[in-house]
């Protein structure tokens, strides 16, 4: 295995430190990436993803904290001494070199034989479908072609760590889907450690062993795709991960006639038998009193016996239907697998199974429970 373990220990990036308006772009980031693991960095624009990668690669100084790669402290080393290969957000190929020369150039430091260079360039060209453009110059290439050449230049190296900053942002959806499968196989086959920045949740889910969700320079949650979906640590990850986003409603919880009643705005009430919740979950919810309820669109059931809602829109997407409905003073979105036979203005009932309810603290946004489990 070539890939090494990476350990970020309370790493911060402060731009313009000491100036009038310092920007804390990355704030005490703790993250451990295992050898051979693929981690996706996911977060909205400006949350600090590129800054994090640039500090690891050595193109930006670390303001606070330390970085270890394969047990070795690297954050004071020159970029070339770190054993890190990076594909940049804005591809940066060498204009006087052809695509083949750009990619092969990355192997200079490895002192590979000409036959080895040819073999590996051919492997990368197959991987990224860039065989036909190998002998062309960057200036004559489309954005997507330049991006794949740049990705190839990073992936060809047997580095201790690969950093890929939005490596497929310029590609059309079909090609992205094809390449993400191939890239995952390639990374695993060669035992590489990789951090991938993406805006695309599907890509993060499909490629990554774990996903680090960032917001405002802070790590919100670092978990497997399944855990992010089933056990979001707070309202931010709950509503950020998942398409369409999780529905959320304010609620107050009380016991009424032996049932757990969740009262929502506009006199909407959800009643559950006490036994539907484990005692410790029930107690945690009742202790808070005021909570925020979250339910994923896929988990909402249209049920005539459910709480009343009025359909606002019915969108058939070709393989599923999104139904938006006015509910409890807000908007509730449901996903139906078949065409839902409801139209704007129809009154419907909606129901949520207790195991699909995410409950968050109304003040802090921290998760209290997920279905039958305490957070
Ligand atoms: N050289 C710089 N000087 C000052 N501020 C900077 C600098 N580079 C980035 N920033 C600021 O740091 C924050 C994080 O930027 P960064 O490029 O890391 O975000 P990002 O998550 O990669 O965003 P995107 O998804 O748009 O690429 C932003 O507020 C940005 O404006
Ligand atoms: Mg960026």
C-alpha cells in the first residue's frame, strides 16, 4: 500500500492574521484519515475546503495546529517533500507541454523507466478516457478535458496522499458517474489514501468511505454516508445531507393520556403510543419540551388517517414524484416512488413512523434522538 494515514490536529487557517480583518477560514479542524481510505470533504462554497487541502499540500501555511502523514509531522515541510499529490480546483497544466508530457512529468521525481512511464500514462489515459487528447496542448482543450488531464497528473503518482479538489466539476453527469466508479476502483486497487472535495452529495456517497461535513470553517460531522443519513449529529448535517432536504418543524412534547403528543404549529398534533419510543428516548424528548422534529422526504407516508396537509405542487421527475404540501404552518416535501395521484389544492393526510423521526434540541440544534435510538 502506498497511501498513508493522515492526522490533522486542531488545524486552523487565518488569512490576514494581525491585519484589520482576519478571516478564520478553517477553525480547529480535527480529522484522521486512515491509510487506504477515501474521504470526501463536503460543504457549501467558502466553508474552507480548498484552504484545508492547500494547507495539507503545503501551498498555504498552517496558522495553528499540526499535520502528520504516515506518522511524520509535515506541516513545516516544503510541498515537494510531503509526498502529497494534488489535483487543483483550477487545473493549472503546464501550457508548453502536451497532455502526455504533463501527466508523465509527475513521474520525474519517481525516476520511473521510460517503459514504466508509458505503461502508467496508458493506464491513466484509459481510466479517464483521455487517450485521444494525449498529444494535444492544454490551450486547445475544453474545460472538462483539461480537468481530466489535471486529475491524471495527480492520480499517476504513487504518493502517500492524493488531494482532489472538485476533480469532476466540469464534466457532464454521465461521464462523472462513469468516472467516479472507475476512480474508486483505481484508488482502492492501488491502496491510495485520498481526500476528495465535492459539492455533489451523490458523488461523496458513491466514492467516499467517510464524509467530512464542513460549515464556516468547522467540522460538523465526520462519518460514513449511512451514519450521516441515519444519525445526523445536528440540524446542520440533518438538513444539509439528503436530497430533497429533511423536513423540519418546531414541536413541543408532552405526555397526554398515556401517549406522547408532539404539538406542531397550527394545531397540528402527532400522537404516538408511549411504547413507540424507548424509555430513555422518550425521557430525553420530554425533558427538553421544545424540540425540532426532522423527517426525511422519503420517510413521509401519504395516509388518509394521517395529519392534514394541502398539496402545493406535484413534480414527476421521471423516476419519482416530489409532492410539496402545506403542513403545520410550513412546507412538507414527500418523495413517492410511483406517480402520486394528487394535485395542487387536494387535502391529504401525512404520517411519520416513530422510527423515522429525528429529534433535535430547539436551542442548540444538537440531535437528541433518531427513531428508537438516543443520539
Ligand atoms: N488568500 C485568501 N485571502 C483571504 N481570504 C481567503 C483566501 N482564500 C480563501 N479565503 C477565504 O477563506 C474562506 C474559505 O475559502 P476556501 O477557498 O477554502 O473555500 P471552499 O470551501 O474551497 O469554497 P468553494 O466551494 O467555493 O471552492 C472564504 O471565506 C474565502 O473567501
Ligand atoms: Mg474550493
